[in-house]
C-alpha cells in the first residue's frame, strides 16, 4: 500500500465500517474518557483517548511493522483525535 491508499482506507474505515460496528466516535471516546478517568483518578480527555490508542498502535508496530492494520488504525486514531481536539471535544 502507498500513503494515499493507507489514508484512503483509514478514512473509509473510520467513516463507515468501524463507525457502524463501534458507534459514533465522539460518544465512544467520551465514554472511554470517563472510564479511564475514573480508573486512573486523572482526567483523560476524548482526544487523549485517541492519542493513547495511537500509542498502542505504535507499540504494536514495533513488534509487527508489516501488519497493515496497525498502520491503518494509527492513521484513523490520528484523524479522530484531531477532529475531537479541533472541535473542542464536546462531551456527550
């Protein structure tokens, strides 16, 4: 896959397939934010959730750099995190 194919596929996944399977990104990351904040006793924003999931994907890439799904997910988490951060992370 080239960079355009990776970004195109990541866009397709976060816009359709995964949204249909996992629900609305804003609502999902807000829910994860609340759970992680409660568990750690520190506020973790929805954008932090995206950044931390991106770090998870980076950790997986260190073990499996040739696994395309990790790269696609990393691009998807970056897009979701950017959207949340740039749109003031509306809490749901």
